[in-house]
């Protein structure tokens, strides 16, 4: 006597072709973004998560640190936060929790609880309270639009503290 059981061929092909990974978790990652072989951004994170088949975003639940380089490969600015979410379209990083941006070339720093960094346009936006610290002044406001390297910025509902020399 001979017995057998089986599944239809279409079911077997479907099972064989499906990706069985529901997500990817990577630890101690270093990610580089370059243009024509020149590194523009180096992103480091203790943990990166990609859930399911949707690769349109990467999550950094334990925070991240990004270094942005100028065209001469000099460190221009650094961005760090307690949590990050990187979207592939548009190329945008959402940073939350103790967000800090430091311009290494002019000594300016920006602090907020949340910001959006659009990599294609090299612009940073926040609608959260913001503080900008410069060597000679301290500015606060409730929102901000700035270039990636803080060359130009607009702060809304701002207040400033700065030193004035007496004559």
C-alpha cells in the first residue's frame, strides 16, 4: 500500500517565493551617503530596525549621531538625537528627544526636542521650541527653518541674549 499527501503546486510555489523575514535588526551600524565617491554623511547608531517588507523607512530607536561633511571632506556639522526615523522618500530624517545640531565651522549649536532634516534640500525644520547658542549670543524661539550647516536660518517668536560693549 502506498499513501501520500500533497499541496497544490501553486501553494508550494507561493511558500517558496515569500521572504520569511518579517524584519531586520542591526546593531552598531555605520551608514555612509556619498556622491561621486565623496562621503557627504556618516550616520552611526547603536541599533537600526526595518520592519516587514516596507523598506521605505529605517528606525533608530536608541538614537543616532550623523556627521555631515563639506565638499572638501571637512566636518561641517553634527546631528544627534535619542530617536530617529529615516524615510527614503522624501530623503528625510525625523529626530526626537534631546536633538542637537552643531556647526563645527562657526561654533553654533542648536537644541530642540524634535526636528526634520530634509537631505535632498539640505534644510532643517522644527516646530518645537528651539535654542541656538553662538559664541556671543543665545537665541530661543518656538520654531526654526535653517540650512543644514546653519549658514542661514529663520527663527520664529525669538528672543535673544547677547553682550553689548559699553563705550
